[in-house]
C-alpha cells in the first residue's frame, strides 16, 4: 500500500493541475521514502532545493522530517507511504497547519486513522 499512496498522491496532483490549480499552490509531503523529485533536487544541495520551495513556482515535495520547514500552500497532499507512525502523525499535523484551502491524504485508511487518533 505504501507505493500506492505515492501513486495516489501523484494522481491527485495531476487532477488538481488539470482542473486549473497552479503548480505553486501545492505541497506534497511523504512519510516514507522521499518522492523521486525531492531526491533528485536534493542531489544539487539543500540550498537549491529550498530555493525552489521559496520561489513557489512549482509543486514542492518534502518528506515528513523536512515538512515543518515548508511554508503554507493552498493545497497540501500527504502520501502516507511508509515510515514510522510518529512520522505519519507529524506529517498529518504539519499538513493540517500548512494547508490553506485543501488537504488530501493518500494511503492506508487504518494507518491514517491510527495516526489521527494519536493526537493529530
């Protein structure tokens, strides 16, 4: 199900883009393996990666541990794609705080509900 969460998040982003949402409106947070875009961009260094966030021109991908550094965006998509339950709970909490208009959570419903019951 972890791989499916990332696929579902990608599908949500595509649907939002197709419906007219601007790419810079979206933040995608992963709880397990980082999104391939984030891995690729981080290969150029932290400064370059966060400069892309600050420019706000494109969809920004962050893992649960870096998400607190991300700013508010109108849409936040969370891919619950593995990682410890504490990362899931943290990511959901951060996502709730960062989502200006819409929060989409993709992944195993039981795991998400468990993390939400843990005080999010």
